[in-house]
């Protein structure tokens, strides 16, 4: 026989107090719905979701993990119990800070014909709740009323200050089926939105990896190209390898242009040795100065220019008109 303690276990209390954001709370609500956590803050300790919620657990857990942190829900029904007719509209309410998810849910709900109620810190258009449960035609339960700070503290007691701050700043969202009875349009709509977002995550990560590889390849080809700032004038450099004024090739980096000249010098029979060396000598100290490959030695004063030159060339995005003397 299972014994239910009249208080929340120390482990469960630690889980809820460890939450720092609304997203953290959503992860914990999902675990409570699935039975991993025995108690939920604000609910009777030791109890899980109501029996009528059992079939909704998968979609509610997915919604919470996606960022729609639910605090109340019910399925639609139309049944007679002990001679009394009970009618319910499917409904769910909760909190969202993810504006993209909120937009997706509201748009999908409106397209599906669901009743959508939004509140911020201040009440929205529907200050009072919408009746979702009746017994023999008499109203019993309402959803969608604005939750004050005091209401939120009752629903979310014993959580961290930072988590409760996000609770109070979150948008309060309620979705309701317009008709009484076991209509599942609400749950289909909710499932579609939160599962599409869940499947999007691996795709987005794969796309991010692909873009990262492309950026790395671009950076290797044109050093500095991935550090360009939008709106600022940009310049790219290419490097011309030449010999005695004759172009040998254009390269995206200085090393490749130098390598072209060095290989030709070595092919001509000039190679570094114990008494000779080769080096590139710039015309001046600027970063865009041309440089010529020279051979030094064997004497300390011996220096011969090879005629192999590397010249940085600036690539401009637009043609720069001269201030004077050029037709416009």
C-alpha cells in the first residue's frame, strides 16, 4: 500500500527551489506530469495529475518543455453521472515568456477557431474567466481570468525569487474549445505547434553546424571576412605574385603568393644554405606595402633582388569617383 505523506518530500522541494527561470519550471512540470517528480509546488503533496488528464500528459509535457508552462487543463466531455449532466470544454492555461512560441500558439489557435485569452501584468480584454464546465446547465468552472501577483504566488509558492520574477512577467495564455464535448481540436493544435518546434531544434543545430563550416572555409579563403561589421566600409585584400612586372597569379592570402615566388626561385637553383638565405623585404612599413624576395649571402653585405614581388591589392565594393577631373 502506497503511503502519501502530507508534505512534499525534501527531494521534490529541492527540485522546485532549484528552478531559476520559467523554462526551468516547465521542465519540472513535465517531469511531474510524467510521474518522475511526486509533488508539484502549489498542489496537494504526493499527488499527480487528475485521472481525466492521463491522455493529455504527452502533449502537456511537450508544451511545458517547449516553453508553455501550464498550470491548469481539462479535456472536453459531455456525460451524465449520478443523474446529473456534466459538460466541459477542453481548455488549458499557462505562462509564456518565449514571444516566438506565443505568436505561433496564438496564430494556430485563431486559425483553428479556438477561444484565445491573453493577459500581461495587467488584465487583457477578458478580465473575467470564461465558463468551461457546467452541471445541469449551471456554471461550475471558469478559465482565462487574470491572475494577480497574489494568485500567482498561490500557484507557485516556494520557488526562487528569480523564477517567480519570470512568472509575474510572463504572458498568461488560455486556449479554450468553443463547443462543449469531447472535441480534440485544442490538443491537436497544441501538439502540432510544440512538436514542430521540437523537431525544428535538430534541424536548426544541423544548419548552424553547416553555416559554421562555411564561415570557417570563408575565413581560410579571405582572412578577416567573417569579422566584417554591417554598415561599415569594407575592404578585402588579394595578393598578386609577379616577376619583373609580369603577373604570375592572384591569391587570397600572402603566404600562398610568397610560396609561388619562392618555389620559382628554388627551381632556378637558388636555395637557402649555410651561407645564403632568402627573405621578403617590404617597400615600407605599411601593412599593404609590396615586398620583394631577396637573396642574402654568402657575404654579410651581399643582397640580390630576385624580381619576385608580392603586392597586396585592395578590392573595393563600389567604384570610388575622384573628387576632381572625372566625369560623373
